[in-house]
């Protein structure tokens, strides 16, 4: 069953920044079962989605909330920078 509640996503690609949490797409709140990620550059992309659930009952004695995170890493290829060799 798809998750239909609230969550947040952020994303970046390899080479955008060397600083932690300095993402192309900063944290964005969403709800429902679908969100779209603009991919303006080629490269190896990292997209993270997370939800937070408040602890209930006796669990509140140990923690205030649970955070579930899912990541997707994929590559958008670019064109060759140099012409390919005629043969191997």
C-alpha cells in the first residue's frame, strides 16, 4: 500500500558541493504518494525521502519520535567529453 502521509525530500548530485547538507534541492515538505524531482544536470544523483512519526504510549519514555528514511542513488549520463577511439 502506498504511503499517503506527509514527508520531506531533498536531493543533490555528485560534484555540486563538498559541504554536508548543501543540496541542489533543499528539504521540501510533500504529502501523498508521489513527488517529482527536477534533474537539471547529469551526474550521480542522491535523493532522500523521510517521514517522522511521534512516539506513542510507553515508547515516549524512550524516544520522542521515529524517523524513517529511504534513499535512491542513480546516474544521469552525459555526452562524451572526448571523441571515442576508432577501435579498441
